């Protein structure tokens, strides 16, 4: 667990941040209804409800468990392939998503008009852009980056493909941010969902295709 020890302060801070929604829920407990919206449809309206206890304690604990599992697995393997900066950024993904999700849930429960699409797309877009700027610095590993057959077999394929993938992540991030802004002004939430998932699928396909074409072009090179 060398990587966690090297980033211990960040790791501890992220754990504290992950538990803040629980503290907020306890403070707001008497004001929260017994049934709380925890899922929204493509139209932006709540379509799934959970108990108050699950919303306040269950969801944060699930996100905390995901955070711990992902952190421990990443730290245990390929330690030297991932820089401290990139690892620190990865540590913040679950805490940021947890804070945003809990804020949306509590605000909705308290009767505020909430644009869920804006909050979720904005934070995902920012995360994509930030990680995209650091992704090219990651060396071959099995947890971060475009991890497919051709990139894992060739260092050069890894480097070129992940530089391309980083650009795609930045583009995706910008698209998500634009969609978040559009969600404020348009009612066509389904169209935004199509754009979000359509561009994601297209980007993943482009990353895989890029790696494969690079393989076809350079697999006979001596230094491939």
C-alpha cells in the first residue's frame, strides 16, 4: 500500500469528505421526509424513492465502500505506473460525486427545485477534463487509462493511444459541460441523455479503433 502511504493525508481527507453527507443528513433528520427521492428519470423528475435511513446512511456508505475498494486495488497494483498527482485526483472522484449526489438528494427532499442533470453532468465533465490532462503521464497499468489488448502489449501503443484518449476525455468533458448548461434552458432531457451516452460510446469506439489502427501500422516495427 505504498501509494496510499505516500498520499495518506489526501486519503484521510477524502474519507472525511465522504462522511460529510451523513453528518448533514443527521443535522437535517427532522426536516427530511420518510421517503426521499434517490433516482430521477430522463425527464428530470424523481422516479425512485428510498427510506430516509438509506438516503442518509446507506448511500454514503455504499459510495465509501466503492472508494475504499477502488483505492486499495489501485494502490496494491502497478504502484509505480501511476503518478502521485494522478492517484490523488482519482482519490477525489468518489468524494466529489458523493457530495454532489447527496446535495441533490437533500435539496429535493427539502422541497427545492433541483436540476439534477446540471449537477451531475457538470461534475462529470470537470472530472473528465482534469483526468484527461494527467492521463498521458500514466505508464502501462491495468487500472487507469485505455487498457486493451494492444496497449498492454506495446509501450508505444499505450503512449500514443492514451495521448489520443486524453484528448477524447477533454472533448467529452466539454460536451458534458455544454449539455449541463443546455439542461437549464431546454426541456428535451431525453435528447441530452442521447447526446451524453452517444458521445461516450463514440469516444470509446474511437479509442479502441485508434489503438487497433496503430497496431496494424506499427506491429512489424522493431521497437514496437
